């Protein structure tokens, strides 16, 4: 891998709130589906096996979406969204 994943403080805060780990976000950017997002950003999406309770409900799958913009050869993650199902 030639590039690095850099986390904006906003993204780090959202990751804590939304239950995403840094390694999951890195894997999402490295191996997930890529799609165009607003403001010239790129979205990345990947599903992970979860199989646990979160906020009182049981979920089999966690979906992580990372929104990033290129910074030279690196990716700056500006926000992260999670979905559980």
C-alpha cells in the first residue's frame, strides 16, 4: 500500500459515537465498495460480521461507510457512518 489513511478529528468523534473502529474504516477504504460522494469526496462501503447486541438490539451485520477526500497520495477521512442490521 503506497497511501495512508488519515482521520480528521470530526471523523474520529463520529467513529466513537457510531461504533466504528479504526481498523474497520481502514479495511473499508482498502477493500470496500467505492462510490462518488458530494463535494468531490469519495465514499467507501463495506459490511462486517457483527453478531452482537448494540443499544438493546441484536444485529448480525455492521455496515461501515467512510467519506474521504484525497490528500496527495493519502486519504483524509472526514466522516464515518455505521448501520446495523
